[in-house]
């Protein structure tokens, strides 16, 4: 019992001493910010037509010096770039067409990696039913990707956007 009391007092004094130090003296791990990858979306037409297909595109703009893993990675331990689309009212989403990947080797890997650099456009078609009841349509897009520089990778990120289009 005396041993436990002594251990608690030592632990308390360590915590007390640590808390008494100014914040400037405590070690701080550097946090590298994620690169500013913009996500945007667009439609091939200014208005959608009921009973027709509509092509849509979601674009990642990746700053110079960075890349994201491709949708089809060359290794199963890498996080692929994926796009998920949500629509309502019986609108159907076609298959997603991902851009062709660039194959490169980076300083952190001896293996070649399939990546996207610069601008990566992901395209898909929407089939709008003839009896679509609304005057506007909302498409929610969610892109999951992992960005890296030549020397380090960042945690995966999921970015969501909303795309609205008027109906004819």
C-alpha cells in the first residue's frame, strides 16, 4: 500500500511539473499541412432533360510537387482514389471512368506507383427518368484520396461536394 501511495505521489509530481512548464518548452511534433487539392464538379449541359442521359465530371486539381494514388493501385496496401455519387428520385448513376494513371517511382518507394498528378477528371453518366418530379437536381459527390509528395504521404482524406443542375 505504501508503494502504491509513493507511485501516485511521484506520478502526480511529474504531471504537476510538466503542467508548470511554459508551453514553449514542451516538445511539439511538426505537423505538415495537407496539400491544397481542390475538388470541383460540372455537367456537360447547362440544363438536364428528363428521360435523357447527362454526363458529369468531378475534377481533382493537384498542386505541382504532389500526387494522389490512382483508382487502380499497383499495390494492395495503397489507398486508391475513389468517387462515390449519391442521387435521388430514381436517377441512375453509370460506371465511373477514372483517368489514365501515370506510373512513377518516388524516393519513399522502390516499387513503381500508379498516380494522378495535375488535373484528374473522373466522368460518369446520369440517367434521369422521364417522370423526374423536381425542377432542380442535386448530385452529391464524395472523393476519397491519399496525397503524397516525393518524400512523404498524408493520411487519406474524403472531400464532398454538391452539384446542382436545373431541369428543362
